């Protein structure tokens, strides 16, 4: 493929992700909730952390519902295109504010989660570890990953998911001990207000749906490219359509697809993203139950919960240090998910400044993340305190941004899922649609179709 | 008008141009050929004798040749830069035409009047026939290169399956492929590369299966090559690679015709270089290095197990030394106490830290490996014994190295040779991992691994993702990735390789 063709392919191929891959990314998001979150929740909810988790999952569900609304109505747009299509230049400015707020949100979240991992490394994996040795290597990874685009995350998820899932399952299995119902009782002893308060105080750990909002306009899906039925009608259809104007490796709402295909593929995206969040939530909920089962009311002292729960595992007394390997896989999952959030921060920042220079902004965002703990304090407690002072602002961003996006999306007609025809001409950045056309005109084979882009 | 002397004068070493003169129809006929690459016997048998016999026949049977439409040029097959059309005399001589059509007993004949083309033909090993007074010369296929016979390739030995291997003769190699793929769709596109070597390059693919854009790209890269000489296919590899400075290869290679044919049936393109027994294949994915031709000649379950072991071996090769260094330098509390005591006892009073120790042992093994490659066979055995004794026994007893380090490095080295085609790349990466693990432990190893994964996940060979079908996941291709399925289950070609003709087996 000559450079010109490759360039035009890459311009679309780096910014797309398939339903399967986003499922993997979201499912892996459970790993960041297995370290400090249980003990933080136990600080207020004691034995009722599972209730706080359920509450936060419900919030996640609401945000996901807002995403579904936005995706179904205007999923072919990203936030900027959506606002610009509806409100013109003013909409563009509002979109920038939203992106700026989201960038701020993700930066704080990444800083907190990275500090948590530093604490984990310092307390569990190493006898003594270093703030610089934690942050700098990760930021190098984050910058590198972000500069490669969404495709890097999407394809990495395809490989990492299974290893991480095996690690999580292994750790959960090793954590299972004899169930002790007594530790769960009395239920709701901490009081509903404490349960709600501690849940909302730690809302930052949840909110994977915001990642989905960042990916609006970048979802793609594929069906089987060629039917194995080589009857005349099928063959003719393929000759006239698939061979010259492929329908895959393009955004879900590509102009070349008919409404039925778009509906089918958008359903698939919603299904997979929902399953991803469900899987992640289920793991966190089950772990919270295990945590309470093991530690009862003393859970608030059990930092780095995932490493603590396996200590009481009977198999480990015979096997020995077997838990280290799955523990490192969970840690790998956490780092990967934090890298995804880092990408979201960079992605948002580039929209604020209207540039696609991911590398430059990755370095900038990385620098900010590096400096915050130096200012606030390099310990997890210091960074958490910093986050705690901003928790209401961040909660506001978490709720208002999706509401705004979903609200604007509602203004797009439900019957016109192929609204890209009308709106593409109005959108301030219709490059995604143009690039989809360009890549189609290059008469891609189905492997390029299948494999082009995030998939 | 071309003459033998003019052609001889083009050569710096005129003595190597052999000349055979005789009379034909009262005119001096001269046959030129290049010593050592042309068959002298064939000249006598297929050129001189038929001409003398024809001369001896009654005049009526000789007749005048058709003036002909001048079809000569096209019979020599495609040249990469198009047919040689310079100086073609559309009104060809009747004598030369008569010789070409009725006298010379050879299959490939062509009239030519361009001196440069005649020079090329001589260099290729053809014979050139001049007849006094004729404007054209006749190029007669007469190549007789000294080539190695077809034998089992040393780099791809199998217990079962074909044992043929390519040799250095391009024609033989093309012939081996043609024997495997007897289809009219098999295309051979040719090019001549190298200012001094004028090396023939053949690009083979199956029309209707191979992606045309990739073929075009490959031909463009080959035709744009401007180099003094091509001595091996490795020279061309550098020009075919899309990322020149990457540690990872982007062009596959094989010495076996069945493997090359199999890859072409999947949609790949094969490039052959005259003088090299190694065929190149593009696009290339990493999975190819993890597969072996012998997988297709053993039972599926066994082949699946072996493929899984290879992948495990790759992880062992890459991570075993790094994990050892991490554990001993940074994470001693992870190791079981009794095993930790063993390691501590073995490592006590050593002059080097575990990281440096592993690097030294790995370095010794690399030196040993290089020595073994260059040693004659009868000395190689001694080198192996010396290496094992020196490294394994003496160094440990002398307190220079510890037993665990030697064992880890040896295991890693053995695992590395499970994938001989990627041995160099993985060896380099494992050294990098050891350095990272020595500095940062498991965390550094995880970060390094993720960076490597991101690099490979976004790495492509002719727009084909390098880690396909694992990343991006292509479930269909998993049937022949780690799993080994029956041929009738592989109804479609791999989705990882671009092709518009996906159907392999009739539904």
C-alpha cells in the first residue's frame, strides 16, 4: 500500500474501537476498584460496603443510560461535532468547556489511581519503592500509548484481557474462604446516610461510562464480510457492494450502511458496553462481599485489599507464593485501565485546543499528573486528600457533562439514525465521515476491513 | 549493426568470452558465450550441428524464411522493467529468421540488435549467434550455471513431510513452486536488480488471491532499488520492510517449496532472488514464526500442544532471566523461604550482582552460539563440551557464577531456539528486560512489557497487523493459530491476510 493510501487509512484507523474491544476495556476497569476502595468504603460503611458499591453501580447505570441515549441518537458524532451541529460556534465553545472539564476529571482520576498503585507497590510488591520510579515509567508508557491513538488501546485490550481476567478470577478464587455470615451482620448498621456519604465521597472510582462518552464517534463494528453462500444473488450483491464499497472498518453510522445495519450494529455496541460494565460491576460487588466476609467491621484497616484477602487462603498455605502471579496480573490490569484514562485525558485536552497532536498533549498531561503529587504530597493519603477537596466539583462534572451530551443528542431525530447525511455537512469537523469515504474508495479487501482501525 | 567484436569489447575481460566460428552458407557465423555459465556442449549440439546439417541439405529445403511479424522479443518472458525493445529491427533478416524458426534446436530464442541487451544475455549465460552481414543477432537460451542440487534445507528439517528445499537457481525454485501450484493463475513477475550483479528477481503470487495493491507495492519497491549488487534475498528484505529500523522482521522467509506454496495459497506474495535459496514472503505476521511445517504432518492434538509449547517457550525465553533478576534483587520476600535459602547460598560471595551475573551468562551463551555456528562440524562438538564445562561447571565451582543463574540462562537459551527465525529479536529483547528488571523489578517489567505490546499491537506489515490474529482478535483465524484444525475445516483463507477471494473449500 503506498504511503498516500496508508496515510488515509491510518487517519481513520487509529481512532476507532470495536464493541468487543470496548467490552474488554470496561471489564478490566474492575481492577482499579480492588485496591484501596474497599478500605475507603469500610471507613464509613463498615460492614455495608457492598451497599455503597451497589449505590455506585446504580450511578454507573444511570450514566450508562445517558450514554445509550447519546449513542443511539447521535453516536456518529463526537461531543464537539454534536454541539457544533446543533448550536454552531457557541456549541463548539460549550463542547470545549465540557472537554476541558472532562480532561480535568480524568487527570485527577489518573493521579489518584496512580498514587494508589504507588502505595500498593511500596507496601506489597516492594519493601520500599519510590514515587519517581512509579510515576515516570508509567507516564512514559501513557505518553507512548496515547501517541499511538485509540488503536493501541483497542488492540492491547484484545490480548491483555484474558490474562487480566485470569488474574482476577484467580485472586477471587484464592480469596474465597469459609463463608461467615456473622461478619455481614448487622446489615445497615452503619446507617443509610453513612453508606450514601461514603459512596459519594469515593465516586471517582466509578464512572467508566465517561470513557464511553469520550469514544462517541469512534465505535465501529463489523459483520461477517462475505457470505459463504455463493448463490448468484449473493455474489451479485457482493460484487456490487462489498467488493467496491466495503461496509466494515468504518464507524457504526457510516453513510454506506443502511438503517437496518446501523441499528443492528449500534445494538451490538450497546450490548457489549453494557456487558462490560456489568462484568466489571459484578466483580467489584463479589469482591466487596468477600471483603466483608473476611474482615467484617475491621475492613477499614485493610489497605490494598486484593493483596490482603488472599493471605487467609488455605491453598496458599500449601502452595506458597502462588498469589503473586495473579496479583501482578491484577496490577497489570489496573495499569492498563489507568493508561486508558490517561488517553481520555489527553484526548479531551486535544479537543480543547483543537489539535490532533496527541504526542504533545500526552507529554503535557503527563507533566501535570507528575506535578500534582509533588505539590499535594507524594503519599496516597495526600493525593486522596487533594481529591477529597475536589470531590463535589468532580461529581458535578461526572453528572452534568453526560446530562448535557445526552440532552443535546435527544435533539437529533430518533428515526434518522443515518442522520450523518444531513448533519455531516453541518458538523464543524466532518473528517470522520470523509475519511470513511476515502478508505472505502480505496477498495479495501475484507481483511483490511476487518482489521483496519481499532479492530 | 551488431558484430561479435563490438560485443566482446564491452567486456573488460575479453578472454572469458568464448567464441566459436564456422561457415554457414558461405558466411562467417560466430557463436559467443561466457565461460563457466554457458554450456559449450549445447552450443555444438543445438546450434552448430543443426546449422551445419541444414547447410548440407538441398537448397530447396532451406527456402527463404518468412519475413515474420517479429514475435521474438516476447518469448523470453516478462522482464521487470518491460521488454527489451531498443533497436529492434522490424524487418528482420530472413537468414536469422530462418535459423530461429527452422534450424536452431532450442526453446527460447529471440532476435536482438541492441548491444546492451546482448551483453545482458551473455552475462545471463545465453549464447549469442551472429551471422556475417546480418543486422540482428540471435540469443539462444544456453544457461548452465553451477548450482547446488535440491536437498533438504538445513534450517527447516522435518520428521515428516516434503524434504525438498530451494537452491540458488531461480529457475529451479520457480519450477518447484510450479510443481506445487499447477494453476494458470500463478503469476511470475520479474525484475533485474543490481547495477553490477544484474540479479534476477521473481515475484510470484496467485492472481485472484493475492492483494493487487500489495503486489504493486512490492514491485515498486523492487524496481526502485538502486544498488550495486544483490547477492542474497536478505539484501532485498531491507527494501521490502516498511519499518527499516524495527527489531522485528516484517518479511517472512522460507527454504521449503511447500511452505512457500502454502503461504501463497493464503494470499501472500513470494519473492525469489537468483542466487539465494531463501524465498521471502509478504505480508508477514508474528504467528508465522511460531508455526512449523511439521505441524501440518502430525496429528492435530499433537500439533496444537506443540504450538502452545512454543508460545510458552517464547515467554520463558523472554521473561525467565528477567523474573529471576527481579525476584533476587527486588522481591526476595516473594520467594519461598527454603528456595530463597538455596539461592542465597548459591549466590553468596559472588563478585557480581544477580543482574550483572545474568547478563554475563547470557553474553557467554551468545558467544558460544556464534562460535558453534562458525565451527566446522568436527570441532563444533569440542566447542560444545568446552562451553558446557567452562560455563556450567568450572565457573560455578570457581565462584564466578551461581548455579541458578547458569540454569536460568541455559533454560532461556534453549527456549529461544524453539523459534529459530525470531531468535535474534527475542534474544535482544530478553537482555533489555533483564536490564529493566534489574532497575525496577516487576513493575518495570510490566511497564516494559506493556510498551512492547503497544508497539507490536500497532505494528503492521503491508497494513496487516503484526499480532493478528491475536490482536486484533480474528476468531476465524484461531483455527490455525495455536489450534491446529483439519484442512477441511479451514474453509476460508485467513482474514488476517488481505484477499478478495476468501473461499478455500466449497461449502
